[in-house]
């Protein structure tokens, strides 16, 4: 079969602007002109940026006829279960696991429940191919997924940005940010869902006894706890909680260093975005970052929960920003673009 004849179905939980859905959106944009037809199916009535193809909302309990498609590609637990429960067969079935499920579910459900849910999820996978996002996770899953030698493979995520840096910011927010810049030595920023896995409390603690300010962009269940911590440490005058932003890029000109303080990451899209926005980056010492970038040359890493080390790396990052930005951008351009990712998926779709 010629690539131009491929018909692909993609199933996502919703159309929300979140990691796995954004990846699916980028895959579509990268291959839509190289295949005959793509359609995205979704469950929840939550919308985000448009897909470059047809979309259709479906019910989890209703079986869709996919017989006109050559490939169905799922992203997330419910899409994975949908294929298994409805016994979708007769076409090539692919899933992308966007994180280390054991780590991710442990953070959200506790050690015992998280382990159980992850084990059940992996056992229920009926897909022909299982894509993971790093060699590290591929090795981890090699003895946890049935027939892993035939089914398991790694495709790195990619990111290209449409730089919408000129979005409107409320005047009162600009005044607060400018005041923060005038009264601190360095402004750091985080852009993420505010949950326990992201470790944002480390950023708040880094402000104590240091002339550092912070922009926290995002929302989530930990926001109230983080705001309370800032008041407790008496640093609430040096941190701005800006909430969820559909266009966070408009804030990039106001900070100096991008920080990622996560306890676990599948593949950090926000890191690729920050590098493309020409910001130097400090990240926690997770193995995924070691696989992706050269420490000290492209990014700086700090020891998790070592606040003194975090502060030191933030200051060094600001000092060495020029060389870090150039080297990291080169790495992204050569390895982590949408074009590279999409072509790898297209090759997988086409393989018999």
C-alpha cells in the first residue's frame, strides 16, 4: 500500500490543550498532507486548539466501525481500554504511552494502588505496537509488556512553535511583573499543571533568603497549598500565580530562567518549548533529561529537593545563558521537531 493511500483514526480523551492531545495534534499536522485521510475521535466535550483534520465526539460505550481505516492510534487510558473492550481488530492498532505509568500513577494514587493500576493497564493492552517516549522507559517496560521485543518501540516527541508572543496581558498583571523584575535579581518561571508530581513547592522554597522572583503559570489541585506555602515562608510578595494560560508564550519576555522541578516526566514538551523560546533551563536530575540533553552544555540539572543546589544552578544558568541557549536549540533542531516525530510515526503506520 502506498503511503498516500493510508487512512488513519486517532482516539484521544478530549480535545483539551494538554500533553498527550498536543502530541496527537502535532502528529496530525505533520502527516495530514502525506496520507489519504485522518480523523480524530474523542470522548469528553472539552475543546482546545483545532486539529488539522475531521473530528468526531464518540461515547465510550458505543463501538465505532473502524473498518474503513488502515490504522487506529490511541493516546491515554480510556482510548486504550476502548480498543480492548470493544475488541477492535482487523486493522493495525498502535498506542503511545506518554509516561512511566508506574511513576505517574504512584504520584496520583499512592504506591500500592498506582502499582496495581499500572500493571492492569499494561496487561490489558491489545495493541500491535506500543510506542514509548524514551530509551529509558523502553528498557523499563521491556519485561512488563507481553511480547515486548515485537511490540515495543521508542519515538521521541517533537515540538514546533507558532510563536504567539504578542498576546494581551492585563495591565495590572504587567505592573506586578514589572515590580517583581525591579525588585529581584533573577525571575524564574514554571509552566505546568500544579500537581504534586511537578514539585512546584521547590520553586517556592528557592525564593526564601534569595533575591529571586517567580512566575507560576498553570493551575491545578496544588495551587492553594502552594499559595499557602508562599505566605508561610513570607515570599508571597516575590511569586505571581498567573493561572492557566492558553498562550503562555506572551510571558516569556518577562523571565530569565525556565525551571522544571518534576519528580517524574514522560517527555517534557514544556522544556522543548522553553528552548525554542530561547530561555536557559534548569531541570531536576531525572534520567530522562540525561538521555535528551548534555548537562552543563545544553541544560543545567540540580539534585531533587536540594534547594541550595537549585538556587546555585539558577544563578549559573543566568550567567551562562548564551551558550546554553545556542547548544540546546541545536539539539532540539536535530532531534526533537514535529517533522522528525511525524515521519517516524508515518513510517510505523505504513509498516506491515
